[in-house]
C-alpha cells in the first residue's frame, strides 16, 4: 500500500512540476544588471552589461514578469545616483534587445509606455543617435 501511495505522489509531482513557474525577484534583476551601473553612471565601460540585459530579457516571458522587472529596475534606479538616462534609454538598442516601451524614470510598469507611433520611434532614434554622434565627435576631437 505504501508503494502505491509513493508512486501516486511521484506521478502527481511529475504532472504539476512542468506547470510551476519561477518567480522573478528584485534580487534576480539586480544581479543581472549590476554590471551595467558603471556604464549607466558614466564611470565605466559597457563591459558585460549587454549579457545581463539579454539574459534578463529572456527571463521576461510573461506580462507579469516584465512588470516585476520594470518595477525592480525603477526601484534600483531611484537609489542609484547619476544615471545617464540617454544611455539607459538606448541600452536595449545598444544590446540588440527589443522591448516594446521607452525606458524612462516615469514609466508606468503596469501599462508600459508603449511607443505607439512611427513618429515617436523616429524621434527616439534621432535623439539617441544624435547623442551617440555628439559623444563620438567629442571623444575623437
């Protein structure tokens, strides 16, 4: 009888296990993007930042995951002084990661600041490219 009960429990666990999802925590988010802090505060190179951004993006498989990550990033950004928001906004493009919203300190994580029109995308692209060109010109000069 005990063997049958054990087998039944193992079968139930096997059925339930694939449906269990890991919950993303702010610690997970912090560990993935901590390497980006020197870059985003103009105190260091890009380094391994893109690896962290890409792996974090892979974790965001659901809307809830993206909202958790967004809220954690906003909380971290509020305690890190001197974030260069131009670099923060251009980080997805720099790292070849596609996200459906514009990074901003005012981003509403529940809704996401969706870039709704092509004009908004062009304005964002021009701002980030312009900043990159200016920085390259200054450093080359």
